[in-house]
C-alpha cells in the first residue's frame, strides 16, 4: 500500500493539492487532519469528493506531535485494512512532514510505503513567506501560541525533506505573475534535489528516500551547488565558501550581519576558535539568523556535503542563497575572520565567546540567536 504525504503552509494549498492528487489517482482515499484551538482535531476521510467520515477528537495536549501520534497514525492503521488504492494524507498546516513520516514508519504494524512526500506550495508567496518575521501563530497558520517557527523556517524544512513540490494556486488568491516567476526560480535554488510538479498527474510515486531526506534536514549541512541547480535567467544564486582555519569569534560576530545581508537562506557549519572541538551550525532564513552548538565533531561526518575521515581537520563551510550576492566580498569577509598565524601559534586559548554557546556541558546543546 502506498502513502502520499502532503504538507503545506496553509489549508487552501493543501485542499487543492489533495483534491487534485485524488482526481489523478482514482480509487484513492484522502485523509485530512485539522488542528484547531483547545486541542480539537477534526479528521475527514474522502473517496474522491465523497465524504466518508468526519470525526472530532479533543487531545489533552493539543500539540502537533500529539495530533500526529494520537490521531493520524491510528487513523491510517485502520484505513489500511480496507483501502484498495493509495492513501493521500493531508497534514494540518504547519505540521512538518518529517514528523508524520517518522511516526508512520515507527508505529504502523501493516505494510505500507511512503511513495512520495509532497509540499503543496504557491510559488507566488514563497519569497514573501521566507522573509516573514512573524511566527506561524502570529501569521495565522497555526492555532498554537507556543509555535515559534516562522513560515520561512517551516518551508525550508519541508523543501529539504520533501521529494516533490506540487504547485498550487488557489482561485481565491489574486495571481501575482512576478512573484510566481521568482518563486519558480527560488525553489530549485533552495532544493536542487526536488521535483517540481505543475499538476497532480505529474507527481511520481517512489521518489521518497527516508535516509536521504533526514540527512538533508540535519543542521549544519551545506551542500555545494551543482550545475543542474537553479534555472536559466534566475535572479538567485548560491555561493559556497570553505575556510580551513578556525574563526575568531569576535571578528565573526562583527561581520555576521554583513554576511547575512541579502541572503534569503544561509546554512552550514562553523569552526570557532573559542571551542575548536565543537561543531557549530549556522542557519539563516529570511530575517532570522541563529547558531547552534551540535557538540563534538563526529568522525566521518559530512562537512559541506563531503564525507570526512578521522584524519581530516574540521572546517567552516557556508552556503548562501540570495539575489545580487557578491561572492568575492563574501569570501573576503569570511577569510578576515580566520585566525592569524600569531593567533594560531597562541592556540586561540581564552578567547571570549560572544554568542554564549560554550562550554558544552548541558545534556542538550544550548541555542543562541544573533541577528
């Protein structure tokens, strides 16, 4: 039995995507979950456009993970007993597909394969959503006040985990041709691996590779752009920089805002002189930039998309995606943060940590924010 998991930022895109996917796959079931205030979960099951069931459940803890674990997984388990065709799962807006797929893989007792993970996305609004400074709750995408992610953070995570983007343009939203064109350029720049489907019939099953998807979402990863990434005439480009010496934390803090300026996405790993044994992730999405201590450098871990051996040194690797970026200036700023010969000779000991990331003594790595 094949499962198609559909995530989205808003209910309109999800509704259209699921209806179109079902129309292109006769005999399929569509399962839609919506999470409302006070932990109320509404589940609807359709065959085509026919509503087969509608149930309401109130969860004691009305969080996204509870909705997936306590309602979504048992519902799919039950439907697998009688489904004759694929099951299309429309997640509540703002719920990450990685959480749903991981729960299904871990919990289902019946054989089922996730054939495709689809992000239903309106290209017109993609760039604006990435630059949105408000949280998902403040923007009206989720009823959960504790949700601190921005729309851009959600979308970048989905673009990394999904294998397909299904373009949706709800009729009630006025078209924006320029926004649509820019969005179509931006998608392959942010997710070179992803297939872009202009209609539901073009969505192919069998594309999902769970291990690859999880690896793409891991913090600290920055993969070198390939010649096939991006589209001809795109205003966006991705720069890839690698620095072999540790960075001076004070100088890096001074240039961080300049490095992030104009970048819609900034991602990678840092080798900081104030704690050279720790791998630091850098992530910038729209107006937010933050650093996260990932702990000790693992042996054989990916460094900028290249497998490290135990003998290879750590390194700073950053990929920056944006419009009108100056690669030479970016490289010069990053190189200026490297330790000098004199600083290397001194061992970098006793350097002040302006980000509050060190030492790593807590069981959970602390997270600092700089903007």
